């Protein structure tokens, strides 16, 4: 493994939880904006 691969893997490990957190926040925001929907 070279430095580029290590950098990409480290960025992926750091960015993935942030992406899930942002997606979850957006999902909850949309869910609270539309209480009549079952989603």
C-alpha cells in the first residue's frame, strides 16, 4: 500500500460516518416536516 491508498482509505473512514449523519439528519428533518406521511 502506498501513501495515496492510505490517504484514500483514511478519508473514506472519516467521511462515511459524516455522510450517514448528514443523511440521517436530512431524513429526520423531512420526516418531521411531513407528519401525515408514514415514511
